[in-house]
């Protein structure tokens, strides 16, 4: 019997999670929600997803727009075993108190929520087992997901004394046309550290990490410049060997034409739906070890990188598979690790 999954919020992350869940043999999407009858709501119906009103009081708005819905979020939750909350930041916490706790349903939240919304902050590679059987799990943000994957692999293979990382962040997602920088670079925040370091520590509590972040006028991807003081001896080739073995890391090089995030996205456009990149994109050329300190530059597709983590979180919470099996299934269904050249 398949696990019945509800998607609360069919937007940037929600539509991607819905499509990913639909590819899993042990899961099915029983419905998705929207707050208004816009083009994404119509797209959900066109794709065969049952549509529900995220805000019960707005159900009549869908009816007036001539868009059929199956009911409200409360009706949807009655049909589900787990809900993936993909609503805007802070709304997930409101939904928890308003719906999920009352229904006694398992729920997955996204990185825009504070860590105390859930029992576990989750990354499949780093702490899958901590989410087993839990009711509330938070998949950490796109930047934190990218950081945790890389740091976990380095920590497990070479040991980590200290991490310093600079996040060069896209200002908004591509569809957000109401906000964003046009001509400027904004420290975000101005103070040190940014929230990314403490967020990493919700998954890897013993890692000494300090982060800073800047917003720049691009919508494509984030870029991280990471410096890791190693405990053990390592050469750049040793690090490359470790990263090459992990499907959720993709190595690219300047020699192949990957000179910017624009080129990475252009490559993905040829191979993936919506040019989604679920992997950390690490420049092979950037990997260097100098005086015991590792230097790495990576790019993170903010719209897609957390999608496989949501799928794995469902399996952990419902105890459907162990870490290795779940990640293998997710990787295969989403073709993760298949794009490297």
C-alpha cells in the first residue's frame, strides 16, 4: 500500500515535490493546495492532481473562478498519511498549530521555518535515522542543504576543525517579479554570522562553522565559497575522489565551459524538467588544499536541491526504508547523479 502524501502549497517547491513523489512506487500524491485560482492552480489540475483550497474561507473564490476543487486543506488532511508543507516561511508554523497537531498527522516543513517547528532538522545524507518515526520534521533550506552535504562528506572522510563559508545568494526566485535588487549587492545580514552556520549546526551540531552572506541581482543559483580547516591530511585529489562517489554532488569544470551559473543552468535546461538540479554543483577546478585548509566553490539550485530531501524524509518518518535504500531509490527516480560529464 502506498503512503498517501498531501502537498500544502503548490508553488516553487511544492510542485517539484509533488512531481518527485509521483515518481515513487511507495508513495502517491492525494492532493495539493493553493491559496488562489491562479495559473499554478490550473496547472495542478492539468497534471492530474486533486486541488484543494489552502485557506478554507477562500473556497468560494475558486468556485467563482470556475476552477473545481475537491474541498479544503482540512478535507485533504483527512485523506493523507503525511503532509509536506511548502507554504511561505512562517506560514508552516501557523499550519502546524491550526491543522496538523489537531489532525495528528505527520508533517514535513521547509527551511523557511524556525528549527523549533519540528523534532528534527533533516538532511538525508547526514542524519536520516534521526527522523525515523518522527511526527514533525524540517528539511533545512537550500543553502543549508548544500553546505551540510559537502561538510558531512569532508567530516566523515578527513575530519573538520573549522568551516568558514561565504554565501553569494540569488536575490529572489525567477518568478518573483515584485521584489529584488536591480543594481546592487546587499550584505544579508550585515552582521556576522549569517543564519546559515547555526542552521548547519541543527544537523551537524559538533561542526565549528561561521558564515556570511550577500544578495546579488541574479535569480539562477546561489554560489558558496567554502574554506574548511581539516583535521587529517588530504590532497585535492583525495577530496575529488570522495565527492565523485556521492551522486548528490556533481563535479563540473571550467574546461568544459562551466564558467558561470548561467552555463550550469543552460546545461541543465537540455537534460532536466524545469532545469532542476538536485545536486550540489562543485567546480572541480576550485578544489584545493593549502596548509591543511580545503577550498571549494559550489553552486546551489535553490528551487530544486531540497526536493530529494523531502522524499527521503517521508520514507524516514514512515519507516519505509533505511537511509541507503531510500537515497538509492530517490536518486534513481529523479536521475540524480546521471548528468555528470
